[in-house]
């Protein structure tokens, strides 16, 4: 169905609107190649372009388009998108050739490459900051959201209750120590599988936000992205060096929140990964007391 959808766009018979400057005629000479992988949406390579057709139409402008147009490096260039009157149906980006996702090559990344990766993340955050500005959010609201998410997660998976004291100790400390948090638009679900690498460097992709989140358009701290990437290294049993941040206590809170989210996600979607997800929490110093063999 998706390939037929794309073909109708290429030959001009689609009822939907194509945005952007794309030479459709030149693409007609190329095969539509379906790409395999663990993904919800359908992706196709056509020449030097990548067409991602959303499994569920995105209300309004897709965050991938909205954010991607303002990122000047370390991502796949947004070439266009397809919409109906009120939804984004697909996004078209430059295809990144000869690339591997970083989850598959995590064990082979050198310290120098990991430093470069953090530079790429910082560059993307700077571009988003410049494009969308910042909002100061009250720490009371942020901490309340952490606690609510903790309660929601433990309702779904009661075994997480053993982390309550450690988590709330960190949340309480942040609430006492800060009045506001600086937020901006972020990736929202950053992990090694969302980053490609080839001989030219790193490319951060899939700016769709956390699966199941109420909105991918909200502002949050860039520390959420940093925590997501750190946790992805933890999944790979790599105790990655944590980059210098202004407020390490806040990073601890985001690490815990991400850890809890991941365990519940695995419980709901990949039950065979739950034990791995829980055990990877031993890399988080604030949760060390809950593990017999913490990494310190």
C-alpha cells in the first residue's frame, strides 16, 4: 500500500499535497526499495532520497519536518513532506548512504567517536534553541510530572516499586535546589538506534518523540535527550562517561525517569527484554542501593 501511495505521488495522480522542491521526474527512473528494520513506519529508498510513510498520520506538521528544517548539521536533510488538509502523511529526507545505526556498532565506538557524538547532540540542541527559543518551566511542575510518571509506571509494573525511595530522593533534591528549568524543543526519544554513522560522521534521525507521549511538540530540557542516549549505552552494557552538564542532579532525575519508562516499554512490547532493562539500571549511581552488584 505504501509503495502505491509513493508511486501516485511520483506520477502526479495523488490527491495529497507534496511540499518542498523535489525533482519527481528524475526519481521515476529509480526503483522504490522497501527498507527493512525494527520500525513502526514504512521507509523506502528512491535514488538519493528516503521516504518515510507514517503508519498513523501526524496531526498538523510532523515534528520531523518542523524541527528538521532548522537543524543545519548532524541530521538527514529534510527535502519535503506529504500532507492532507490537516495531517502529515510522509516525510522525505536525503538518504544517508553507507550508514549503520549506532546500536549495532556501540561496542566498536572509540572514546574519540563518542566525544564527537556528544558534540553532534550539542550542535542539534543549539540549532533547536536558536530556532524555537526557550521557556522557563517551574521545577514544581516538572517534579510533579516525574512523580506522576513513577506512579503510572509502578501501576503497570509493581516490581518498580523498589526504586521509589531512591527516585523520590532525587526528585525532592531537585525541587529543593532549583526554581525553574530551562526548556526548548528537543528530540524527545534519543537513543543509539536513532543515530546513524558513516565515514563522514553522525546523523541524528527520527524526531518523532517518545512513543505514546501525549505530544512531541512540547518543550523539555535537553537533559532528557542526554539521559536517553546515556541509557542506551547502559543497555549495551557500556558505562559511558557522562558529559559535563550544568546541573548533574537534574540529569540524574532524567536518567531515572528514562530508566522507568524503558522497563515499562519493554514489559508492554518486548517482555523478553524486561530483565535486561531492569539490570541496566545498576549503571545509575542514584539507584545503586537497589542492586546487589551496582556499577560505581
